[in-house]
């Protein structure tokens, strides 16, 4: 039975994605019977090419995705190189989980409230310059997409950092650092020359997922990206919601184009990896010790702190907005405060939180179960060959949501499963399982096999070894993976709305609907509401092992890796 | 291993037991026989897809839902949308999948282009609206748009729900005089560059602004009542493009960036980024002041030669699961009681579609006694209501605008 789980998992991941892609590709070539499209044609593509500013949209998507990913990876690697094993490193590690539980859109709103020409930063400046009008400059929605890149970087750094953390133990970094240091290498140079080549392959998938996400992001882009024209994914959403139903054909071909852009971005990234590998290989053995890296180390710390600090400060400004009375420019604080909106929303929030959990808990439980079964199967059969196949589990992270979501909705209608809890949970599972796999696979695979071997020698059955040895040892990793999974399901907007036909009002669907009303108080309240569940999840993931193993000092050490 | 299976089975079982009601074929109600409609409606649940961006409106919808539950045994669930077109898309995708019965959408808050598109593609149930009891109170004579949605005859496929008219607003603490026509707006902007903008078309409010300008500048406004392809569209639109040629460089952010929608324009005014903004309802401005979104010195006004006005409606998709329930709900929404509450800015502040002289005396008085709110315009202050152009003009203007101004990089 266990051996079928990996196949089942892959089917559950690939099935919806392929079904959705088919539902998108057919209209892209003119097939959509409901709108009278019955013969294949290239008209949708011609219409797409004729769209003004298409080139600029493609360029924006591609450039933003690549730059945001590069900057995030660079900062995380530089910071790890400069500070790993120090107190600063552990301090940052601690504020990470909360930041990871901030939804992308919430972080983006927070950033916008900070850096917009009427935002907090300019208000501080205005106190000295005496401005009573915000400067008429495009800081957000800037033509270069810098605000969008900043928003993505601030949010992707914690994710990549967490992924790197789980990879570090296997690279034997501490001893490597001792060796490079004793050979006279600077901290950063030693890490880049000896540790990075072992770390990077392990975080490559998360990096590609970040790249795919940044290239096709919609919600953050609506808040921060330029609009004349907007990145392609945002325009697709606009075409899909145009009253002119004939635009659906062109929107579908644009969704296929979006997929091609993501593939192109990955090709460019992989070519870049090769190039860096060639140059890096020469640099690694050129004997240069790069001992004076104090400035670089300082810079790395500043960049990481600015990224984390921006998200945190953004949350503070959201909190202030959520209780604000009228708040004029350039006042630093509102003229009055009011809890009126909080009071009324607290009444209503219970239902959405329950619905969110009703979808989230089954999705997370199934995902964790499936992933554990896949990994346990690997251990028992001794085959790591499955790993290559397991790459397929990441497909939903690499294919842009907008390219298959609408097709998927049609697919579920065909099955008669639309707007049932089953289909919504399945839709969420597609995105939850890959993240659970990402965060659980490394701890599981690197768990010392001798524990299991010893237990087997003592006569325990394989099942008992799993339940009484491996699983308890992995408690913390499993709970963290579940928390990551919960954060992912809470954040899903399109799948919940489309597959659930709007019948499942989660915190996020409510938040997005209310955000369209533009009241920053509501945006603040719901931005914070969206954080509640993921935050609780991460807190429990820390708390449960601490309580469970309070009399077992070794467990703490083991699980820290 | 067996535990995995049972865990999985348990999870699936848990999920299937909480399935929502299965889809079923809902026979078309006989609207001529009202009692039969009420009988059929009892026990139905109406999923009403409506924009959900405004807590006050959501509250009003919840109130209406409670009323029809108590009176007629019809449950109402609001599906909160960010964009009405999402509901249109859903009906379309159901048609694609052959779901011609038991669809997800029972009622849509709709008008204009979305209605025209659904009507054109046979996605609507009806006619039903004009046979409902409360339609008798509707001001068909005085408000011709209640049966002509952006010039497209409603043919009883949608029921009028509210009236809307473009009005501008500004902070009286900051401005003494305001421009009251397209031409004056341009002259004012020359003196105050960067202090005005409009949402980026094809946003509804942005396109509305362009249509307002077009209606003012066009030589013969009657042309706009015909479909664009039956006229010399290029010549008709020429004055608009000439005007924008001068206006665009004077806009906020030099026309390089735009607010996303009407609500973000309100935010810009609150932040003193612009001096003048506009909305489709002056009652909305009063509500925004109440909600601390705008300073209490903000007031509304209209252009000298009038502003565009239209009606918004509720419609029922052809494959709705609860058609009778939706008809009953729609009828209630047109009732004097529901319309009175809707016009009260304490609850919403949107104008009624009813004719005062058709109402019973006590209701007439209740409407007359409403306090409309500090920034709302009384009917006497609203000037001329200009008719909306045919929807084809909107599409044409949006496409052409995108070519000219949608790409600045």
C-alpha cells in the first residue's frame, strides 16, 4: 500500500495542473464551445500580439521575476555567509517565522503605506520640510517596477532563509568554517568557496519556485507594480474579468504566454547558474583569501535587517490604520482613534476563520500524511530514485496559477465537483503539498539512519520504527511543515474563489473583497486577521515540541539539527 | 501503513459529509402567478453575487436577506466579489462545462456592459422583472434608465435596484471655486497641474469619466445612443482625443500612473494628493466621511450641463439554482421599505428607483423626511441627468485609450 502513495501523490499534483492547462490551452487556440469557438484558430494569438504594450508587459514580468529572485538569493546567501553561527544569525532566525506568516498582499500593503509619497517615511520628512502636499512622484507603481521588486524581496527573503536553514546541517558548515578560517580565509569568502557549492543544489527548487512566483505574481503586483502597462499576469486577470466575453480567448492565449515566460525565466536563471559555476570554480581555487570583509558583513546584516524591518514596520502601520480616525497628510498619527470597525468585524470574523480551518486542516493533514508516506517509502525501499519523479510534485509551484486555474474550474464543473468542500480541499492540496514536501524532505532524509537500524535490530517492525522512533524524532520538523502548509492554504485566493464558487468565505476571500473598497482601515484589519492562523500555526510548531520534550534535553538538540 | 489509509479515508469521509447541497434542476417559476412563485421560493437558498468592497453595503444585503428569510422563508448568502465580471465568468464557465441547471450563481448585481454581454450570450433567465408586484412602484416614466440599461432594453431580464449619477467632490477647506465643465476642468488643471486624475480605464469609473467628457464635447449627443459601428465613430470621438491630448500631461503623476478604482481616488483626496475626485453616488461621500475616510469638510457638486446617470440592477442567470427565490428577493429589493432603507445614508445612501407619486402617503413622507447626509446632493441640486452612451462606445473608448495612453514606457 505504502508504495502506491508516491504515485497517488504525483497524480493528485499533476492531475489538476494538467486538466487546468488543457482547459486554458484549448481556448488559446480558439476552442470554447460555450462562446461559439469550435474550430481551431490562431486568432487569439493575433489579438494578443496586437495588444498595445505587450512587449513592455513581458519585459516587466521577466525582469521583475529575475531581479527579485536574484536579489533575494544574493542577500540570503551573503547573510548566511557573513553571520552563520553567530548571535546575530540566531536573532534573525527568531523573527523569521512571524514574518513568514505575513501574507504577501499584507506585506505589500504595509510596504505601500510606508514608502508611498503620502506614506509614513515622507510624512516624517514633511515634518521638517513643511510640505502639506505629498510630492507628486511615482514611488509605488513606478515605471521600473522597483517597488514591486522591493515588496517581493522583503517577502521572499524569509522563505529562502528558512529553506537554507534546513539545508545547512547537512553541509557540515561549522567544521567547514573552521577549516576555511584556519586556512586564513575571510568568513564570507570561506563560506562562498566551500559551503555554497554544497548548499545551493539543495535550495535550488525553492529558488525556482520563488522565480516562478515572482514572474507571475498578481496580488502584490496590483498593489505595487506599474500600470501603464502592468506586468502580464495582472493584465490577464483584467482580460478575464472584462465584460466582453470574447476576450476570454485572448486571455487564454496570454495565460499560455505567461507559462512560456516562466519557462524562459527559468532557462535564463539556469544559464546564469552555469555561468556562475564556471566563474566560481576558478575563483574558488585562486587562493584569494578576501580577509577584509568587514564592510561586506556589515552590509549583509543591514540588508537583511532592512528587509525584515520593513515588513515589521509595515505591520505596525497597518495596525495604526486599522484603528485610525481621519488621518490627514502630513500627520504622523491619526487625529483620533476608533475601535468601531474592529468591534464590528470581530463579530463577523468567526465564520470566516472556521471556514478557513475547515478547508485548511484537511488539506494540511492530507498533505503531511502523503508527504510522510512518500518519504517513509523512500527509506523502506532504500530507493532515492523516486527523487527524480518527486520533482513532479513541485509542478504546481512552477506553473503560474493564472495559467491553469480557470481551466481547473471548468474541469471540476465537468466532474460535478465544483463548489464542494472536497474540490476546494483538493485545489488547496495542490499548493500545500509541494511546500510541505519542500520543508519536510530534507530533515527526513538526513535523519541519522542508525536510529532506525538499531530499532530494527532490536526486533521492532518497520511500522513501529516509524511511529515510535522516526516520527517522534521528527516532531518539530513535521509541525513546522504543517505550519508552512497552513500558511499556504490560508493565503489561497483564486483557488478558493474559483473552485468553491464563492461558497467558501475564508479570511482571505473576505480580505480581498473588502480591500477592493479601498478603505485602509479595513485593509489593516483584514491584513492582520489573515496573519492570525499562520501565526498560531508557527507558534504551536514551536510550543508543542517544547512542552512535549521538556524533560528530554537531547531532543531539542536533535531536532535543531 | 493501514493507519495512513484509514487517516486518508477519514479525511475524505469528513470532507464528503460536509458537501454543500447537490445541484438540482430548478424549474422556471411562473412569474405571472405570484403565489406559485412564493411557494416555489420557500426553502430555497439564493447565492447572490455582489461586489463586497463596502461593509455598509454588505450589511444592507445581510439585512435584506434576513427580511426575506423571515417573510418568505428564502435564505440569502452574499458571495462577495471584487468585480462583477467574476460572476459573469462563472456563469460562462458553467455553460462551457454544460452545467445548464443547478448553477452556482442565483443573482448578480449588475448593469451596463456586463448586462449587455450576458444578454447577448443568452446567459440570463427571464423575462421576469416587470411582472413582480413591486415593479408597479418603479418610476418608469421619470427615470427611463430603469428599463434601458446603457441604452440596451432590459426586456424584463433584470430588476432596477438603485440609481446612480456622477458627482464630483472636493474639500471646501482647501478649494474655493471648482471647475464645472470639461473645459473649465482643463483650464483649472493648467493652473493646478497634477491635482486631478481618474481611475485607469477599463476600470468602470475611469471609463465613466471619459464618457462624461465625450458626452459634453460631442456635437450631437444623440449619436452616442446608437451602436458605435452604425455611425462615424472616428469623427464622433475626435473631440475627446483632442481634449485628452491637452489633459493627460496635466494629470497627477503626469498621467504615468493612475488610481485603480473609485475608492483609491477617494484615498488620494484624503491624502491631499489631488483636489477633486468623483463618484457615482454623493451618498457614498457622506458615508466615507462617517467612516473617517474623508475630512468632514468635503462636499459634492455636479457639472453645469449635467452628468451621466444610470440605473443598477439585479439579474438572474439562465442556470440559477434558486430562480424563484431570486425573483422573490429582487421583488423585495424594489419594495418601498427596502428602497427607503437603502436611501438612508445611515445604512447606505443610494438613490431610489421608485416614483414618489406612486407610493402610499406614509411612505412618501418617510422618503421626504430622510436626512440625506452632509455631502449628499438633494434631488434639486443634481442638475441634468445625461444618458449613458451605448455600451459599444465604452469598449471603443477603452481600446483606443489603451493604445494612446495605456503604454507610456
